[in-house]
């Protein structure tokens, strides 16, 4: 029996991969995710309301592992696994794995280079921190959120203050109130994603992606990620840095999804997430490129650990490149048609579109990485052709030709 | 001994030649030198679906003969397309890239070593072993038996008017990539320097979000409008008379005009040329009238253009360079207006914006452009002494043709900007598109294609021209590979224009109007 904690978002894809392989799983939902629990038709589901009661039930089931099946499940999975004595990440770093400031402190303690980071609770603290740093631009963002939620690049104290006011004491994408706000030196360079699956503290690098992030209206907007089938020297160094970060944060078992910036001064961590990548993990395009998906490797690690261990001796490589495009609209409005899909689907490398928005509904989350406006997948052997197709998609988006919209009331 | 071919430039012309060399016997290795991905050059590497080719699918193909290869490519990918259509340029870039990859795989399977060296070539010089050495800007030197200069158009023309201001944040020196234009502020007032194809691309991209665009060029004229540029089903040009034209004849202009007019009349079942074009002087009125004629199928002149281009290229190739420059200079306006005319879709967009008042066409270039004294933008003074504030200037006056210069030690310098070509002399290019040895006058094993062939070819900004050239060069190499002299074909009753010569079921040559094998 495997316990999947809060299998929402891409956790559903992880649960599906376990189900596909016939694994016996319990889907454990926090009480705040009651709607997801109600919608889950799996044979074994449970709502977590009381730690002692949950531990009692799980203890009786004698699970093999407790797995965080989304960002919402990271802390609870840590706690349950520790209490049940199951193999999991190091408990001492549990808080650092979930808190962006503590994450930086853990890196500093382990001697791993990290971006200059501080947190502030009120405007006076912000003003004091900015005066001490006296260096711009800075990134102002919620201490605890995801999907670029509330992130603002601030070139001066006034912009930083405005950004602070916009997010402090407001509810974030995780449903929590931003009690304090993170201020971080603005990192320049190419941002990468390094996905890993770990076993007994040994890490398998499953996928490496370069990200295209545009800065639109002062906010970072993720346009696409594209896999790196082979790594150059700087990227290999970046991957080594990520493995140091995982060790510093006590990651030992299962999936991690790490974002890291390759700056002129070397790699600098953006964040580590001890779960599978979000917000969409349709498995087929990843299989078409790598021969596996992040979630299927997690399943392999737990169901067939000997088979998984063979991969630790293999070089990182891939037969094709896969790109994931977070489709976006250049303006708000109600969706009338997806005219650009006719073009998108004929581009070299087109694989599939996931989660196209509903006709008749307003376009949501134009600046967030939630995939609410649809996600396109492309897979091709030729990276240049793939990049050309990505350019066409972004030109379609930016010229307003992807979506036909009606003005919103 | 197998040849090592070095192709300098991996744009559409380079790919066209590559596909020929990859199937030519006797070639053991091909190296393509280009800093950018092969097939995705300046013209077709652009990704905005708004930007169209101004040549139809029928003639935008790496194979100049038979059914359009681009048509086959698009059909295989599900595009509902016709040979007349003007497709977005990115599709041609993807087509070139995919054909390159296909032919590369086939070449490698046939034992040919293929390599892409990502650098810019700066010169070509003789090698002690009898071949040629290509020097690259990354410090590398490549030696090959045959060098093919497929240099494209990548250096934008910056008009003298604003040259001193290059680097100013409110000046964009080239319209491509157009993403930079789309990021210009909404409701900005923008001066586009140019009124031909690149300027029209810029105006179309900029004409959103309430921006106002002023097109300005020395002529103040927009190109004509067409619905297609395709190869004619049957010849409309009197080629026998055309071949009799001699540039130094006092009757040349009159006779050439007569042949063109009668070709147009034949294409249009007798309709007079003046009935097919507008005599209006105002650009907006002229565009509106010519758009109406095109949309109602009254522009048969367009169906003579493809044949006229080929005839001009073939017949002027043997002319001395100065003669070609002088004669073609007299027809520059006609060539740029009709041979480089625009698709109806572009004409409609321009007319919409002219009508709604978000686009204007100035009759000539401004008298002066100076940075605004306070704040961003420019002060532009016009010939009528009117001064206006402009937020941003975009240069869209086209691209420099690549320039070759020969040094005394026989080194050929390769320049993308003629302003940099200050040393050396212009090399002689043979009618067969080979650079000639300055000591003997004999053609060397260095060829020019596409834009680089402009010293010999009149109309080079046209993929069909490069495709015909590539086919001709491959034929030369094919005959050379068999140690046979390149045959001279005389036009007879049994060998006609567009007839093909095949070997191993592959088309190896086509007979041109002048009887040349291409």
C-alpha cells in the first residue's frame, strides 16, 4: 500500500500512473481539499482531519511509503512518513523544503551558493532591507506560493513597496494568507528546471529543461519549457549544483522539481519542490521524448526499485526534445474560438493540446503558470525546428491570433 | 577523388544547393557554414504567421521543375493550399529545414559526410593543394575542393537620414524579427523608412493597438498588387525575339517594352496593360484601384512575370557587368513595383489602415530627423517645412546584397555590407556563376548563388532563381564527375524550353530559354 497525500494538480497524474501499474494506493486528502476527495472515485480514499487518527489508520495499513502527491501534500507527507518510520526525506530539513527563505538558509549552511534573500512582514522592514541592500532590481514574491503567483520585478523602492502592498495579507495561490513577503536579488540568465527521482538519497536526473520567461507588465511570465536532450558543460555544472541543493535540503526519496537560474556567477537556486512537476503532466509527450515521464519514474522507483537503480548508472540523454507551452492571451476577454489551433496543430513537432479553455468562458490567469489557457506539447528530434514552431506559437499569441475573444463586461 | 563541397550560407539558397549536391555523384563530404540553423535564414526564419511570401507556392520551391515541392510538403502536413497561394514565410523556413534534414539523412546513408559548422565565413583563398580554404570568424579554416557562396541578405540598409543615430533606443535598424515591433507602445506614432516589402511587413505588424504608421521612401510609391506569381502553363513571351535584344541597340528600350506589353496582352487574352493597372498618383487611390483590379481577376500581367524574370536573368547573364547595371537601373522602378508586387491580403490590410487613418504614405523622405530636445522620440521635418514628433523610427529599406572583394593575393573577402568592402577589387563572375581567376580569367571552383549571384543575375531575391542556379551547378558537377565537358545544347525543334535531361531517373538538367542547361 502506498499513501498518496493530496493527489491534486499533477498528483492526479501520479495517482493515475500508480493505478496503471496495478499498485494499491490510498489517496489521503487534507480536509481543506474536500471537493477533490468527493470527486475521487478511487477504491481507497480518506480525509485527514486529525493527525493521531490518520496515523492510527495508516499504521494499520502498513504502507510501503507515504508520498507527497502535490505541493499541498509536502508537509503532511513529511510528518506522516517520519511518524510511521518510513523511508523519506530528512525530517530536520522539512521546513526548509517548503519555505523559500529557510531553503536559502539551508543552502548557505551547507556551503551551496544561494541568491541573496530576506523576508519582511511590514513596510518598515521592507524599507530597512532595501536600504541595507541598496541593489536593484529585486524580486518581490509571496514567501509561500507557486506558479509565479504574486511575483514582481522591482527596479526601485517605490515599485517594491507597491508589489509588497499587493500581496501582503492577501490569499495566495496555495490558499494561504501571505503573512510575510520574500525579497530576493533579481537573478539574470537562463532559468532551468531539473527534475529528479531519488532512492535512498541517490538522485536520478530524469529531465532538464530550459525555460523561456518573458517579463510582461513587470511580471515574469513563463512562455515555454524545452528539454535539453544533451547537456553542455555549463548545464552539467548546473545539474551538479542541483544535486548539492537536494542534499542540502535532505531530499532522499521520490520526486523533486527544482528551478535554478544559470547566472553569470554560476547556478543559483530559485526553488526546490519535493514533488512531481506541475501544473500538467500528460505522460505521452514525455514518453515520446525521454521514454518515461516524471510520474512513471516515481512509480518505477517504488514498485521496481532494482529496475530503477539501473538508471543511476546510465548517462543523461533523450531521443527527442519535448516542449511544453503555457498558452496565453495577449488581452483579457471571453473566449469565442481558438482560431490559432488550426495552425498550432500543423506545426512541426506538434504532439497534443491539454486543457484548452472552454468556449464561452473568460480567459483566466494570463500571467500565471497554471495552464488555465491551455498547454501545448511539441516533440521533435530537431531542436531548431522545435524552437521555430515555438516562435510561431508565441507570435500567434502575441498578435492576438490564437484566441478569438469578446470584450468582457 | 571525392569532392569536399563547402556551402557558405545555409539559408534557402544554401539548402536548395545542398539538396542538389547531396544527390550528385562524386561528392564525399559537404560542410555548410552558417552561424544560424540551416534553412532558417533571414527571409524565411521569421516566425510571425502574419508575414507572407510575395511569391506563390508554385515558384517557392527548392526544385524548379515539375509540381511544386513546397506544395507537396504542405499537402503532406494537412494545409489546404493551392499552387497560387502566398503562404506565411515561416512555412517556407520549416520546409527548407525539413528538406535539409531529409536530404542530410539520405546523404549520410549514401556515405557522404555532412557537417554544419556554426560560424560566419569571412574569406575564401586558394589552397596549396589546389582547392580552396574558407576562413571563419571563429578562427577555423576549412579546406574544400569546391566552394559555393550562398550568402544571404542579412545586413539591413540604414538610410543615410538616420545612420548617425544607430543605437538610439527609439530607432530600430531592421524590421526583423518583428516581435520587437510588436512590443512598441500602443498609440505610438511610428515612422517607417521604406515603402516596399519589408516596410509593408512592418506596417502590417505595427498596425495594431492604435499605433499610427507613416511610410516614407524616396519614391513614395507602394508596389503593385497580385493574386499569384506562378509559372505559366504555356509561354506568353516571344522568346525568339527576346533573345535578339542587344543592350547597346538604340531600339532596345522600345523593343523590350513591346515584347513585355505583348506578353502581358497574350496572358490577358488581349487586355491592354493600362486597363490592368491604375494611373492614380496618390498611393492610397492607386492601391485601392489595383486591389479592386486584382480581386476582380483583371491583372493578367501577373501571369507573364515568372517568364519575364527567367528571361531577364538568362538573357542578361552574358552581358558585361556595367551594361547590366546601366540597363537594369533604367527599369529599377518597374522591377520593384511589378516583379516585387504584394499579395492581395497585404494590400487589403494596408488599404484598411489607410482608410481608417492609422497609416499614411509620405510622398518622399523627410528633410531631417533629429532626436527630440526634451523627452523620447524624434522631431521630423518634412519638405513642406512641417515638423512633427515621432515616437519611434523603424528602418525597413531592404537589405544589402552581399559583396565580394578580391585582394592581390587572390583572397576573396566576403562582406554582407558593401560599405565594409573598401579594399580589393570586384572579382569577375563567369556566366556560369563561377568566380574567375584574376590571372588567367579562367573560372575557379568557387560559385555564387542566390543573392550573392547579383553580379551576373538580375533578379536574385526569388527562390526559383536560386533553385534554377543550383540545378545548373549540380549539372556542371555531374558532367565534371564523369570527366566529360559540359555539353553545349542548341535549341532545336526536338529540345525545347523546360525540357529536362534525366540520369538514373533523376532530373539532372533543364533547358532554359537561351538553351543553357540549368
